[in-house]
């Protein structure tokens, strides 16, 4: 999706793609009419000024660091890394470098969630939220189940909503408690479902449900949504329906017209990053945002393992 986003952008020229699978690299490269390779360093040597890193999380640090040290701008998928020391190193590298580093919290660019941010004042002071991020896994095999490669569902899926709630509440997390289990994929190496409870420093709180289970009859392979409550109303986001956002205040119910033009929000994310590079402006989804969300996600994993709350 990242490669396609650069291909259709008017602010960049896609010069190549890299994948450890030679076959996948060839298919995507030929489809988009660009250079393809199994060695990401070859893209940097070819003169890439910007790279998007959409590998499994365990590989993020090495590639990000290599590109940043060469002055290449980086858009790295969430989580920024799977290790807090590595995340801190990238924060410091981003602070010292002229190259920009943005973390791919793509849900911020979804039409429903971005609309929530713009309308927060409508519901007064936000104090509570619940969110869910679920997808349909086809089996109990593959890198997504390896905690050392993906962080497990708690980190891999939960970090999306951890970031959104930090963004909406404009506050850091003070405490997290998490429980997890395997209810369908009992032979998997990590949890297939988890429930988290977050308490923020501004006293707001939120719950997060994540799961790799969705029945085949569900109309989409992914189910993502959120309810957020404030002192003057609430908002509901459902990414699987034709009503991505509903706003409820004391006076009225409103359904913003957000789907008049179909949205490809990875393209919106890429163009946002490109524009901020071209204009040399500060951007959201910084390395620090990536580290802060990772700290909470790893805390949630530790809470699930120890069966106790984790305080920051």
C-alpha cells in the first residue's frame, strides 16, 4: 500500500521497492514499473531521499537507523521498534538529524478518526473511551504470532488505539492493566485476544479490545472502531459501515458527510509526510510519539504476563 501511495502522489517519484522475497519484490516492482531488489540498501544507494518501512516490527530499527544516518527521510510503520532502548536511540537520532522520521500511525488519517480530532470541542472535556481493533487471522502460524517479531496482538494491534487515545485525550498514560488469552488459536505462540484498561494523567480512562478472531461471516476482515465520551456529548466511529462517524451532543445527533469522495488513508498519510518534508515543517506521529505508545504497549504485555497493573 505504501508503494502504491508514492506512485500516485504528485509530490514524489517512486524509484524502487524492496522485499526479502525476490518473487514479491518482482511482482510489485513490475506492477508499478520500478526497480526492485531484495536489499534495501540498494534503494538508498540508488538515491532514495525518502523510504517507507513496512516490514515486520522486529526489522524496523536496523533499517530506520541505516536510512536516517544517511540523511534519508523515513516513514516507519508502527510500532517504531519492539525495544524501548532502540526507540530512544531513534528519538535522539531524529532530534539530531535533518532527515525527518515519522511513525505510521495510519489510523490518525482514517476519515472517521481524523474527523473526531477536529470535533473534540463538540463533546466538551473527554473523560472515557473504548476502542477495538480486530482482524481475521487465517491460521496460528506466521510472524504475527511471534512476540519477538510482532510484539503479539497486544503490541501489534493495541498500539494503534493507544496512540489515538493519547492524541484525543492530549495526555500521557499513567497506568495500564491487561489480560490476554487464546480462545480459538490455542496452539499459537502468543495471545489471540486481549483487553486493556488505561488510566491517563489527566484522569481520563479508556479500554482497548484487540483480537485476531473474526468470524468468516463478518462483512470485513478487519473491525476497528471507537466510542469516546465527553462532558457535553459523545462520538462513535465504526470503520466497517457507511457511517464512519456519529456525533451526539445535548442538542442534536449529527452524521458528518465524510464518504462523498472515497478515501485511501495510507495515501493521505504519505502525502502528509511528503508535504511536511517539502515545507520543512514539524509533523505529528513523531519518534517520541512512537516511543511513548510503545512504552504503554510493552507495559500492557508485561501486565498480561504478571497479572498486575503497570504504573509509569
